[in-house]
């Protein structure tokens, strides 16, 4: 994809990876629309991404995402790239059967259904302006596991499946729309700081949101689906698969 002159919409774009994506894409000549649930973060995005269209929106509300998509289209005339980036950590440390319904629903509503609603709002618009691209921010939590944060890990696993399904459907139907799913480990964001103690031994050191954004741009250009951002991450994913298939002799019962 040639980024200059294109239009990108980013959820959760007021900070962290989302803001870095907005800055990086804007530096390539892309016109950027950003939504975030936090009005203060949106003000920072406006300061750091001149010319950006910003809107307060909660991805857990499909109507707000539809409004964001419609207003982005009215502002810029088209949408070519959508980054479904918004996410939350949710309850930490609890045994999964001790996480109450409200906590489960909030994490699922934001991390999983928020992405589904983002795709429902934007994919029809991408199909009107090919070639296009969908970016989904998952996590190494999509290909690993840990005893903490059951809701977070469950939703990130689901996002990997969703991205793979979307890729297969686009390829089958010849839509000319690509898919990339980001699989970052530790990133120096507010979210990353909150999960440092629960990431598990062996995770790579943290990198900046800007480095993740650079990997995403490379993936869009090369039409790569699975985007590992850290050295050593593919090996961690393979170790997880080995455990599941019973090929890891060191895995516990």
C-alpha cells in the first residue's frame, strides 16, 4: 500500500500503540482519524498529529463506532486503513472462576466485541475503496498463556482467530483487502506497565510504541498477516504449540 493520500481510522488512538500508529501513518502522508474513550488523550493526539480528526468513542458501543466511521468518511471522503487497536487489561490475579460476570463482560465487550464492531463499521467502507488493509492489535497473549489475567488472555486468543478468519475470507472473495494482526510482547505503554509483573518469565524486553508502529507499516507494505514485534517471540509461540501438542518434554502435567 502507498500511504500518502490514504485515510486511516484508529481506535484507542489517544495513547500508546494507537497514538504511535497515528503519528507514523501521518508522517507518511496518511490522513488520520482517531477515536478514544478518554477526552484528555484525544487532546494529546490532536497536539501530536496535526490535521487529525478526533472523536470520543467507546468501542464497547457499536453505535458510537458506526458514528466514528461515518464521520471519518464525511471528513476525508474515504477510508482505506482501519486499526482496531483499543483494548483493556481487565481483572488481574483472580482465579478465572472468581472473576464476576460484569468484569468478564467489560473485557469481552472492549477487547473482542469492540473489534468485531469496528470491523462491522469499517470493512464495508474499505471494500468501496480498495486496496485496503485491516490492522488488529492483539498481543503475545494470543499465542501464549499465563495463570493471571484470564479474561485478557482469552480475548487476545480470540482476536488471533478473528484475524485469521478475516484474512481467509478476504482471500477467498478476492476483495483486495489485507489483514495484519500485531502480536507485541512488552511495550512501554500504560497498558504494558500494568501487566509487567504478570507477563511471565522469558518475555523479551519492552520496546517503544513507535517501534511497534514501524513493524505494522512494514507488515502492511509486505501484506504480512502475523506481526511479531520482538526478537524471540516466534520461539515463544512455538514453545506454546509444543506444549499443546505434547511435544514439549519439559511441560508440566
